[in-house]
């Protein structure tokens, strides 16, 4: 389970490659500023998406205890900046999702306290425009 602000949500473990301590993004180049800042991971520059911004926050405050979750789906990879990685939760599907162009929810899990499950493929689609 990941936490960003007051939101808690799940990410399928098959897409989590690694969890890193937060690091400030590299300076943006002056020519062709990318849509997302990038951070070097093992010699590869990866886009960083800030979860709070994806959830609609107009301003994101970066904390020293924040985490970056490296998510992958085949060859596509990106970092998701969150406030915390809290625990592993068993997936128990409930209610179906709603479709929309920026809908990042694949479904919900749990009956006592349903949590949104991140649609990692759609999340990674957000970075595809700048890589094309």
C-alpha cells in the first residue's frame, strides 16, 4: 500500500521493480523541457511523476522521508513519487472501474476499506508522449 497525502492506494507487486529513498530530480535541460522531470537510475534517465499532482494537488511538497517507487511494464519504466510505502496488502477485487482518458484506477480491493488499485499501464502511458 502506498500513501500520498491523505490518499492510500495499491500497486500490483508484479509492476514494482524497486523502492528508493527520495532524491531531487535532475535540472531540466534548457532545450526541449520534458513534461516530467527525470532522475538517473542505474545510468538511465527515468521520468518522475508526483502522485499528489496526479491526484489533483496544485502544489506538491517534497519531504525527506518520501519514496520513489520504480514501476515497470515490459520495457516501459517510470518513478512514482509518494509520501510512504506502508505495507503489502492482499488483493481482494471489488467494484468495477470507470473509464476515462486519464483514469488511473484499474479497480478496487478490499471490502472493509476499499482501496484503489493503480492501473500501471495507464500510468506509464502518461510518459509516452515525451518519449515518442
